[in-house]
C-alpha cells in the first residue's frame, strides 16, 4: 500500500474511492497548493486533504503578515539582526584546500552524491563559502563574512545567478525540472457585505483535464477556469472597514513570466485611478475571474462595488522574488521532485552553503518551509558535534 501511494497519482487514488465528480475535485484540488496538478501529484499527498477535513484550516488573524511579524520578534529577541531593503547579489566562494594523500585526491575526483553539472560544461568546482555580497535600495553595497550561508531564496536564482562562474549549476539541469504552476492573484476591496461567500470558496470547471492541461502546456486559460476565493474579512474584521469585504482570488496559470505583471487601481469620485498599469494578459485574466465569481456566486453588482484592486502575475514573482519561470509556489511536487528526490538542504559542492524554503526538502507550504529550516539547524548542529575536539579517550561526537 505504501509503495502504491508513492507511485500512483493523486487523481487515480481519489477516483478509485469516490464516484461523485464534486468530491473527486475537492479531494484533488489541494495538488494546486503543492505546485502541481491532481494527475501528477503522488497519492501520498492525499494526507493534506485528511488534515484539512479532519483538523480544519487555520487562519492567522492579521493575515500572514502578522505571522511574519511574530517570527521577526522571536528572532530579534534571540539576537538576530534583520536587514530589509537589502538584496543579496552574490554568494562568495573560495577554493577548498587540496586533499592530502593519494586516497584524498582520488576521493576528490569521484562523483559526489547530489552533485550537479556545472555551468562550464563540466563538474562544478568544489569550494567553501566565505560570505555574501549585498546591495541596498539606496545604492549602497557591501559584504558580510560568513563560513555558513543559509539561502532561503529561490534555488534556481542562487545556483545559476548568485554563485560565481564555475560553481553554478548548469541551466540544462534545471531544464529537466518542473517549475510548477504560476498564478494570477486578484486582491479587491468591496463595499458592502458578501454573504454569498464563505471564508474559503472553490469554483471548479467541469472539464478538469482541459483546465489543468492548459496550465501544463503554457496555454491561455479558458473564459471560465477553476479558481480559489478567500473572503478573509469573514474571519478577520481588521482587513476591511466595518461592513465591507476583502477578497483574495487565486487563478492558477502557466509559469510564463511573459504574461507580465499586475497593476493597482483605486476608485475615486472621478472613476478609476490607475496607480500602476497592469500588463494586458494579467488584467484580462483578473477581469474574467471577477466576472466568473459574480455569475457563479450570484453577485451581479460585484464589479460596481469594487473600490480598490491589486493584481499580480507571473512577471511579478519573477521580478520581485526571482521565482524560477515566475512559479507561484516553487518546483512542483511531482514524484520526481518529492521526498528524497527533491534537492537537499546542503549544497553538494560548496561547503557551508545550506538551503531552506520551498525549493528543497520537504517542499512547498509554510509548514514545510519551516521544517526545512529545522533540518538545516539539525545539520549544522551535527557538523558542530563532528568538529568538536575529542576528549580524553573519547570521540568528538
């Protein structure tokens, strides 16, 4: 049973147990939050649906910004300095000392577990991390010395842009990977209440295969497509003025940065004021999603009641957080990119370079990203124990 759950896809696993197409869609849709589609996610991820249905879905009051603020407070109390408005521009690496002895030199030439082909057409040169170069929003630049760097940024960006030439991972390695879907996000403020919507609302199209097939093939979405709507103001009164609503709409879309970026519009006494114009394809998807929501949920005056609208597209994720191909969540949880097949938290060639976040094990989602940080912590503690001098008659561990 265990091996079947790993190999079989989620859609087949659900279809073998449920006949009602609505139940099949409800149980299959969480694959989107794993950066893939129901027919590509391993069946073991049906455990997500079990947790959702058995334990419920939790929402942090104040939104995830409140969660970030709470985490920042905890780490500052531990003595951590947080710098904002600063971007890492390079991970600096020095050569490792040559191994001593014939056996050491032979071992250095052997393939290392998890090692990837380098950007110069041969094996990456092994090295030791020495620091990070940075640039601030005001144009200042500097560097930080470090013998350990934990990179929580997009893994593709770190391995193909921030590392120095000769130590980067070849683009051909990434060409064989699946970035997962991107999305168009639509955030709107609405005058008046929307009792037609729960906190979480899912709108599913009947043609499931066409819906996800368009995303996987990088095609335009149909006029009506499967979307997720969060009416956060149903639970959190602080996100909208009293009596009004705040909506967040997720439209899964292809990982195509060329679709462009979103925009900002505010309705004033003279009509719409465009604070930032969004690209045509992103805005068209947003328009259709709002129209679909109005029709399907029975809110005919939705468009007239929107007073502020902010959209995001694949181009935003690529530009703002260097997401590979504008991916929304990170590399998809296909079988070949799950569990032990997902990149490790430790770089195989650069000593002292560790990774955390959705690109590495265990994967996508806030809980799993936090677990990746715990794995890094445990690895570093293990390294420290191994490096500790041995006591009299004992070992360093």
